[in-house]
């Protein structure tokens, strides 16, 4: 997809993009997308611990200031009906990302929120993990 190509060339690190996708999917309760993006995050070098701690990112020292800003923006935009994207969250992201990167990050967050809704509405189930035969 053209959007995916543009996002991959936006300056947003692929690992961070996957953390953003997982975080939004956690908030929205999209098991299919969580499953997919955990696999993708691991394939791009994210550790099991950073993925496991993502739900508690605010209290974990595992994330950089740039990642924290992106995750705060993700939380804010994913819950926009309640948060209204407060200035404090915008200032955090503005302090870590260029204007073009903020646009890309915002598109990324909007896109994963849309995919979450499509998968949940379509009752799409993630693949089952099965033990490999010995």
C-alpha cells in the first residue's frame, strides 16, 4: 500500500512504529492486530520484555524519551473522544519529532486505529499457536 511505503520512508523507526501499532491495538482490544504486530516487532529486533511492558510504558525505564512521546501521542489519539489530544501530549511529541514525522506518526496512529476497527468488526481471529511435532 502507498501509505505503508510512505510511512516506512518517514523517518519513524520500524521498531517504534510496531510499538505504536501494538499499543493502539492493546487500547482497542484488537487481538488480531496485537498478534500480528508482536510478531513484526520481534522480527525487527524488539525484545520480549519491551513488548511485554508496553502496557505499563509510563512507569518503565525501558523506553526512550522519543518513544515515550510517541506512545503518549498514541494513547491520546487512540482515546481522542476522552482526551481531545491535549496540548501537553502535543508538546511532548513536538519536542521529539519534526513536523513531517508528527504527520507520519499521526497517520500511523490513525491507520492502526482503523485497522483495529475493521478486524474487530469483521470478527477476525488471530492464528492459533500450536506446538510443533517432535
